[in-house]
C-alpha cells in the first residue's frame, strides 16, 4: 500500500501550478505597474509642458517683472537688447494652501512681490497642470524665471525682459500595487519644461495648444 502511494503521481500538476502561481501573479502585477508608471511619467511631463505653455503667455508670477524698465540697468538705453547678465534667476513656489512666495535673488530688480489666492498667476498655472495630474498639489510646482538674453530695454509694447520660464514638478511619488500592502512608494525625479516668455501680460481661460 505504502509503495503504491509513493508512486502515485496524480495531482502533481496541481501542486506544481500552486508553486508557480504566486510568481506568475507577481509577474503580471509587475507588468501592470510598469504601465501605470509610464502613464504617470507621461502625465507628469505633459503637466509641465502645459504649465510652461500657459506661463509664457500670461501674467508673470512676480508682479513687478512685467512693468519693470531696464533702461539705465548696466547702462542700457531705450531699445538696447537686454543681456543675460542684466538680471538673475528668480524661483517662485507656493505652499499647500496656495500662498505664493518668490525667493529674492541678487539681481532681480523688479522685487519679490507675488499675488496669492485662487486667481493668482501661479494658481492659474497650477490649475492647468492639475487637470493632467489630479494628485498634484501647489507645493509640488516651482516656476523659475531665468535670464535668456532676449528682450529690449524700454519696450513700449510689453515687458522689457523675456526670461526663460521653467516650470518644474517636484516631490511626486509612485506607489506600485505590491507596495500598497506595506505603505511604500517610489520617489519620482523632477520634471521640467522651459519656454521663453512671450507676451507676459495676457490671460485666457483656454488652455494653450
């Protein structure tokens, strides 16, 4: 009887399948998570692209930038091209409540004043980005105004300077399905898109293409 039982192979396939099944499930979940990660990555990049596209055609976050005259800065006269050495890089950000702050820089003569609130330039940019990433918070967005070497001192038709506006998305994380059991997550890198400021004085409710 015992030798017969030892030679019995019935049910061996089920036992082998039970051993392989957990690995198969983990593999399938991994494939799904890679797809979710690529989806999140793509939306993060798209959010910065939309944010930058909107930022260059609407009011600057630092309120003094659009009206500041560079005539007299570094001996510039009316109509002179503004060199990249005429001003520095200003970084603007907000807290979770939407209170906007622009950090002072050594050569930012227009000042650090910035409007806060839901209808502020910063929050209007954030709203466009949030449409692509619902998990995005205001404190995940940073907007930088960098010298570009473009613009004319004493421009009568708009802002003198045309800085390079960089919209950054920071502090985002991705949580794989298996990590949800343990509360872990993977930190995503920073995403950014940069464009040169165009009008710097108009505003539209429509998302630019």
